[in-house]
C-alpha cells in the first residue's frame, strides 16, 4: 500500500513499515492519503449463493443456529425484528449462505453473469414520519411471515444476497428529509448475549424500530484502532423523527459501554469524545503512530475534530 503522508510517499505492508500499515487500516484517514493498494480477492466460480433461511422465535435461537452452522456456512447473518418483545425478543430470520460451485451450476451460460435489474424507483415525496413504529411493525410482520414454513432453501443472486435494499434504487427517500442514523455496535462473546438482549429490550420499549436490523458474528481485528472484537455486532438504520432520538442514542451508548462494546466509527456521526475514549482505550497507541506521520495534524475530518483525535 502506498500512502501520501505529511512527510511524503511511504510504502507499507503487513510485514514492512507495519506501524503505518496497521494505523491506516481502520484509521479513518488520519495517517494520510492512500495512493494505491493491492487487495487479496476471493476467487468464486459463479455469481450465485446457495442460501438457507431459518425463521427464529427469539434472539437466543438465532445464536444457537449461528453456533451450529459456524463451520458449515461461509456467510451467516440475521435480520432482526427490533420491535418484538417478551419471549419473542430478537425474533428474526437467520440467513446462511455458501457460494455455488461451478460443478453445481445450472442454467445460464455465463456462470459469473451478475446482471440484476433494479427497476424500482421511488418518488422523493415521503414525509419524515413514513417509517414509524406502526409502519415498521407492519413491514416486520410481513417480512417475517413471507416464509410459510420454518426453513427455506434457495439460490440467490450475488447482489440480492449482499445488497438486498438496492433492489430499490433510491430506498433512502423512505426516511424523508430528515434521513436516518446508522448505529452499529459490537459486544464481546463474554457478555454479548446479555448485552444484545438489553439493547433490544431498550429499543423495543422505546418503540425505536429499524427498517433494516442486522445481527452478525464477527472476529477480532488486528489493527491499532479496531472496531471488531470477537463477538456479536448489531447494525441499525434508525429514522430521525425528532431531536429526542439523540437522547435515546446516548442511553443506548451507555448499554454498549456497560457490556464492553464499541460503536463503529465508519457509521458514527454523533458519539461524544468521552464515550469514544471509554470505548477505544487503545486509541492512544494509535494516535502516537498518527503523530509520527502527521505531526501537524495535516489530515483531519469532522469526526476527528468531534472526537479530538
């Protein structure tokens, strides 16, 4: 990787100039400008995913399926109904998937053809209250019950698996002029189950619905400013209907902190400096490296100024 730092162009890899490399990956652009990078790609034989969908009654059942399928499936993710309560807290649909191999491919001549017609386009006329607890509840009910049975096996297009929302070209207009906040956090395995349950209970009690709520298992990052720990991550898209929502986010931050979790900096636009310092105690070592390559803080952003990076 070539990085234009304050002192000039530098080359770094996981083996050479390692400090700069591991400070740049996940470093929010603070070390310099990446001029070029070599990426290790994953070879696939077709553009299709062999998917298995499983309806779950609650969060605990989803975690059980994750544990059972960890070695069998390359991809595992759960859509979560954030408004579900009680014994159905965290109910959803677990989605497991593997790439379809060339020998199992049937149909079109081009095994890597990934054409997907995204023809749905919405008018930009939706008010800020379009996505509310009632409409999200209705969507969640329909999405959860579209599967008549407990399980479903199907072949999915690459795009429809990884980018399901993009079947609608401009899905963001559903949130109205105020838009939405992306809120993603991770909690370690040790306390993650209890922590996620408390977070889901809080969201449900405050009627904070998410049109798209996704739960995954992640593994620890090896960079100097890591988001991921080995644990569970929950990603939410929350409509901004009023200013009070930001106070509720502050309360959610406290729950994440309580269980040793972190917010994802790439999606953050409102976390406080104090919260960041508690969630990322490792940032001091990272900042020392940044100062070596950018002693006058030449590279900065709105996020770095807000968090005093």
